[in-house]
């Protein structure tokens, strides 16, 4: 994925920059254990979460706002009679808010037994990347705020930022 | 002819037990009347001269089993109806008093459905010449 | 009958628990009361006389069910009580302790009502009673562990007391979910009918449809009330745990306390009861540990050495009111105000801040020394939080030297509540009808501003009228005109909320708040409306209290 000019300085993108600077040539496609990911787009960056944690992807219907809920919670939605809390992943990751578009989706994930929705700009694909292509998050960009970054997969000229959903969604409660 | 029984016991659990016993085997189809204390039971006894057998619990509030027996004897109420005094083990003294107060037999807890069936058969054998 | 025989009455195990557990609990509570009376020098003959009959019934019933350990324990207790009735000189503390242990054991055995229980604890207990009856000195104290060992060997299977409810309860919850869906579908149907009627005008077919929808509503209502009744349990199932707990706590604290109860038969939804027992336990523990003076201090103050804690429950106006009152030293209002100020509460002299809004503040503990028992890091703010989360209110009255009383008001059920649906800034919200006093059309000149606060005349009083959008933080740029206000009332407080539209009344099925939503002050839960959209249920009590953050 070609790197474009970025206008924002979210900690996340700082991290991506750092990774970019560090990255050597693409890792050769050595066979080995693979990560099975669902990838989606936020602010033109591609993010990945393990498909094992994804239950389904739904179109955005009515999301009801909840007064006084934390800023990164978009609201609640009716998932076949069940109340689904929808997290505004942009705000959780320090990205600016964006309007809903026809491509917006809610990725329903299950993390430690809890089911939550993630509002994303668009869903890209389900893909496999070799574990060897993942570079761990460098110490200097890991702070208390961005500990939800598991690493970056550099694979076939793509850069997929791997999210640790437990840390991103279940901050010490 | 279907049989008719009277259960005088303050325990709802025992009512349920008798209901089970009287709903199976040879006794299925019997009519069972229930009372939860001696006073109520005595009233039902008076109202039902056709009873096959009465099962009377010893320990009850408002007129216990012995008092029911004593009153029945004093008033000569339906002397042909056999009354079984139901006791718990270890009440030999009470059983003796029950006998002398007019109990036909006694039944000791814990009992089995077969024990009740047996008593009923004996009561019928005894009652037939009268009927 | 030996253990393991197929019991002909096995299907009656639940009836057995229903009949014998209250008896066993009464017996166990009476033992606690006996100890108290004996210590006070009262032989308590009549109390002792009430025991053999109950024990006899438990013994006989247990025997019938083939539950030998319960039968033998009841038998041993019956014998012990018989001996105590004959010889008053044996009515001692160790004897009372022996009875109390046996009472607890009996309650456990009856509650579990399993033919597969380990017979060991009962056998050991029976042996201890036998030794005591033969005068072989005080029995070895082994209270707690003996009771704990009655746990069933195999594990698995639910506890039979509650199984009438507990096992079935998940099914009841599932049924409730289904009913909820039915209610939602009914409102969707009714809504569709209204639209259809507007579009096509009256006709015979539509009339019939209307009749059917009405009939469906009645059917659902019947289903709902039947289902709700099945979920109700007497509050005694929670109160029942207190006498023995109270005895242990009082003993550990060196206090002398008796417990009086009333209203144990008051029914409450099991879901409410389950969440009520912890806060109630905390209030009672607090009353013993902090409220009650030690016996010598009480007699110096001219009070009986033995303190009294009252636990009363009663239904009131569709809710349940519970009072926990002690006749102890009362709250130290000065100390509380000082602490509250230290915590940053501004206390102006011209405004009398009621004690109740201070005592439930986080971090406020009035006890000078942290007690072993109450010092579990839980304050009254947590109790209040738990009660509020149940849709309840908590209030406190206190008088120095006379005592303290906490009054809780709770909904009978949490599952389905009648609500007023309102619209504020394009979002719909549900307001529980329990706290809605009236809805009023907001005429332009009806609301005046005093001290930057909107006020309106309502039933002869001036009440605060708050903007719904401001309270909920929803204020949208394209704000719709607020055409109505809803007067809310609870716990003696009244306030009106301006809303854009009144949508209608609806029975809503209450769904919880996902932990991801944090702990909003103004929202107590969520629900799904007839059109499938989610609406937040407003926490009227918190709004009336001005919310934590607003305070």
C-alpha cells in the first residue's frame, strides 16, 4: 500500500511512521505459521484483527447515543434483540471523528466473552499473513495510551496495523 | 365400589405422598379427602360415613391425633370406620395411648406405599362382614 | 430406608424443601434467640417448647424422603431440646452453641435435600449431641467446618430450595425475553395499523384488525402478569440469613444485639432479591459495628444493654419499602459535615444540605477506627449505588443517642416496567412511569426564570424545570422546540424535564447497560422500542437528585 501524505499526528500514525522508517525490504514469503485477519480501514490506514475474534460484520443501522457514555462509545444498536454497544474505534485510537458513509460498517467482535461492535470506515477483506511478517511494536512508541498496538504486518507491499482488541476495548475497568 | 379415604395431617408434603399412593395400583380411582388439622379432620369424618379408612397424624396443631380419637370415642362417631394413627419412630408410648384411645392400627414413618396398601386391604377384610 | 434406595416419593423433593426449610430456619433462628435469652437470664421455656414439634415434623418428613442425615440431625436436636426442657441448669452457652451449630447443619441438609450427601457431618454431630447429653463435658467446637462439609459429594445439580426458582429461573428469563419480543412485535403491529388506518381510512377489515391487536395486547398482558408472579419470592429468603449472621457479628464485636423482623412475606422479583442481599447485609453489619454502642456504654446512657435492630418490609404503592433501624448512638452529623467539607463539598450556611446527600458520598466513613468487619472498604456510597442501580431510593434518618434508620424503596421487579416514551433532540428515551407525576404542555409563558433556573407553577408549588437536552447532554444544533414537560417525583423531590414530544406509554423490557458504556448518571438501562430502535431508560431518581456529577 503506497504511503500517502498524512495530515494528522495521532500517536497511532506516529507509530506507523516509526515502523516505516525501521522496515527493511519485504520479508520473503517464507512458509510458516500464518495469521488469519479481518482487515478494515480507518483514516486510510489498514487495520487487522484476528478473524477468530470477529463474529460478524453488519451494516450500520440506527445507533442510539447514550448520554454521558465515554467519548469513544458511539452508542447502542439492536443486534437481533440484543443490545450491542458500538465503539467508535476512530476516537479510541485518537483519530478525528468522521461522518457515517454508505461504506461504514460495524465489526462485531467477541473479546473475553464480551460482544462489542466496532464502527469502522470500511471493511476490506479477510486475509492471511505470515506471522514472520509481523514486526513488534517498538518500545519508544509504546506508551500507556497506545498499548493496544500489537505490531505491524508488512506483507506484499501492504502495511497492516494489528490491534490488540483486549487492550483497545477492555481498558482496565 | 371405589374406596374413599380421609387423610388428617398438617403436612402438605404428606398430602402429596398420600395422593401418590392412592393414585396407583389397586387404589387408583379412590376418593381422598384431606384435612390439615384435627378439628377440620373431625368435621370431615362426621360428614363421610362411607370412608374406607382414615389416616390420622399424631402431631398436629389444633387438636392432635389423640384428641381426635378421644373425642370420637366419647361421641361414638362412626365406630365402624378404622382409623390408622400415623406416628414417627420412637413414639411407642404414644402408640400405646393411641390404641387405648381407639386407633385400629398404627403406621410408622417412614412408611412405603406398600405399607399403606397392606393396611387398606386388612381394613377391607375386616370391614366386609359389617357391610 | 437406606441411602441409595429408589425413593417412591422422590418427585416430592421440592415439596419437601418448601415445607421443611422454613421449619428448619425457624428452628435455627430460635436457637440464636435462646442463646440471647439465656445469657440475659431468661429460661425461655415457651420458646424451648416451640421446638420439638417443628423438629419432629422435619424428622418425620426427612425419614419419609429417605434423607437420613437430616432425619438424624433433627432427631438429635429434638432429644437435646427435650433434655433442655427438663433441666434448666443445662441451659448454658456451650449448649446454645451446640444447638446453633445443629440448626445451621439442619438448614443446610434440608436445603440441599439430596440423598447423596456425605453422611459424615451429621453422624459426627449426632455423636457430639449424644456425648453432651451424657454430660461428657462441652462439645468440641467445630461449627463452621462442619457445616461446610455438608456440601454434596458429587457436585452438580442445583440447590433444591431455590430450584423451584433457580433452576427454572433461567427458563423464566428466557421466557421473559420471548415475551419482550412479543411486546415489541405487538407495538410494531399497532404502529403499522395506525399508519394503515391513516392512509386508507376506516373500513370493516381494519376494525377487525384493530380488535385482534387489542386482544393480542390483553393476552400478552396476561402472560406478563403470570410470568411476573412466577418470578416473585418472599423477601424472607433474604431476611432469613440475617439472624445467624447478626449473632456472629455481634459476638465478634462484643455487642449485644437482637433482631426483630416483620414483613418477610412481602414478594419481590428474584432478580431484585439477588441484588438486594449484599447492600442489606452491609446496612445490618454497619448497624452492629458502628451504630450499636458496647453494652457498658449503653447502660451508662440509660439504655438497655441489649440493642435492637429492626428489619421491616412492606409493599407500598406498587413498590417495596424496607427499613433497617437500630437504637444505637445515631450518626455524628457534625463529623459527617466536617468530613464532607474536607472532601470538597461546599457547605453554605444559608443552605441546609440534608444529611442524606452527604452520607452517601464516596469516601465518607464516619467510624473513627476501621473495624475488622465493616472495614471491607465498602462505604454507604456503594450501598446507595447498588440500590440506585436497582431503580430504588435510599434515605436516612438519625437522632443522636436514639438511633439510625435507613429506608429503602425498591421496585417489585426489574424486568418489565411501564414507561413513558419521550423524544428529546431526535432521540427517544423511556421514563419509568413509577416516577412520572404528570405531563404538561409547555405554554410559552408558563416557565419563568429565577436565578438562571427555569421554574414553573405546579399544583400550587414552584418546581424546577430543566431542559432535557441540557440534562442529557444531547443539545443538538437544530434543536426542536420543547413542547412538553414531564413532572417527575420520587423520594419527596420533584422536578420537571422539558421534552420535544410525548410518544406514548409502553411496557418495556429492561436490558442492562454494557460495561463499555461506563456508569452514566442519567441512564439506568436500555430497551428496544416497537420500531426496533434502542432507547435509553432515564434514571429519574438520579436526575431528581441532580446527578452525581452535577452535585
